[in-house]
C-alpha cells in the first residue's frame, strides 16, 4: 500500500511522530551516526562540543587503523608456483624455504625471493681464444644449467648469472689454451666440452652458487675473418690427407690379403713338390733294392735286361732307327709317322746341333754280320 493513499498521513521522510514537516535533517542524521560510533568505541553520547569532536577523531582513527590492518594482511599474501621455490628472509636473516602453495609473510619485515628451480636455462658465449700452438680461434658454445640449491643461489652469490658467465669464460679459455688447433677444429670438440663442463662445475661448487651444469655444447670453431682463407686451405689439406690415408688403407687391405694368399699357395705348392720328390726318391730307392735282390739271384739275366731297358729308353728319344737287315728282306719304314712320334725337344736339339740342310729324319741302316 502506497504512503500517499487517502487516509494515510504518514510521510516516509518525516519523523517518528508521523509529522510531515519536510525533508530529514542531514546534520542530525550524521550526528546520530557519530553518536553510535562513539558508543561503539568508548565515546559518550552526551557532553559538550569538545567531547563530541574528540569522539569523532577517535572513530576516524579507528577506521583508518582497521583499514591499514586489513591492507597489511592482504599485502603479505603470496603464492609459490609448482616449478618455483621461495626463500624467506626476516630482517635479513634466513628463515625457511617455501614450497608450492599459498603463503603469508609480514610485509616490511620479511623478504621473499621466488626462483624457478625446474626450468632449464641457457647461456650462450663466444669469443676469440688462443690455442696451445699459438693460433687464434673463435669458439662459440652454449651452457645449459638449472638451480640445484635455491638457498645457495639466493644468498651465497650476489649475481649468480654473472658469476656463471665469468666462470664459463675462464673454464673455456683454460681448456682451449691446452688444446692444439687441429683438435679444436676437428674431432676434439666433444672432449673439450666434457672438460669445460667438469671445470665449470668445479668453479661453481667452490663459489657455492647453487647452480648445476646440465650440458655444454661447443659448436663449430671459426677462425678470425682476417685469416679465414688460410684456415680453409689448412682444413682442405687435412681433408686431403685423410682421404689419401683412407685410399692407402683401402689399397693395403686389398693387396695384403692377396699377397698372403699367393704366399700360402706357394708354400702349399712347395710342400707338394717336396712330398712328390721325396716319394719319388723313396720309390726309386725301393725299386733299386728290388733290382739288387733280383740281380743277386740271376746276374746275367738281370744285367741283360737292364741293358735292353737302357737302350730302349735312349733310342725312344732319338731320331735314328736301327734295323737288322741280315735276312735281305725289304722293309717298309713309315718315316713320316716315325718322325711325328719323336718328341719335339729331340728334333729341336738335333736342329740346333746340325746345319739346316741336314735336318731330316733319315733312317740309319746298319748291317750286322752274324
């Protein structure tokens, strides 16, 4: 039901008495609010004007203090991420290391340093360095690292990353200074990277920097721009040397086994010849012993048989024919076939011994008288 309906004379802006005297008095409303605050914070509801002023100032101060306490508590809240750790210092003194989650610390009295301990960081470096054989080379590298001890990382070293850079340059120059240029430019980079990693980790452990070196990657070394052409010639010469060496090894691998096989074959042939000669000699010796036994039994027969065998052996190799013609019979001698049956070596020897016009295979007929 509306307040201005007929029969209703109560004004909502009026007093409690139901009068309709106009809009409310703002000063009176503020005074009532002030009296209530004074009652809440110990101020009296009555008294003179001085008491009223003191009560109002106390109420305002209390509100300001309450707001300040709320803000102080709010600004002390902080969050630590899952990949972070927080180091808490109170008045400059280490208190604790906080893990992930929501935490609170007193502002202005404590300091919180949050550090990423799981992320892998990289530091690239490059510079001109002097090798062991007094050659200048430009060597770039990349250091991969992370935070192993967050307390040491925050408190022991003022600037850990700057210390890491200086330690990296020192370790790299020490290793390069003890390595020759050929190793730096070729296959020695892996060994150098391992030495740099070990020496760099030793430096950081001595500093107690709380840094762990994961890996050191040394890239392709480059000579200075002024002498790069000469370095390219040196590298090309090294490549030619390697190529020729590989070709020589390939040729050696092909020739040596072949020579060894030939030597083994000659050894086997020599062994076979030896066995053949020994066996033949043993056979001749055994045959001679058998002939000796037969000769002792029948000397005349054996002597005649040996003579006939010897003559047959000699005449087989000769181009002359001996015929007994005492019976005055006509003989047919196939000279062409007899000539072909004579070994070629015999004919050659006969040709060398006589003039060319006399080289003919003629039968020799010898008449024997009985």
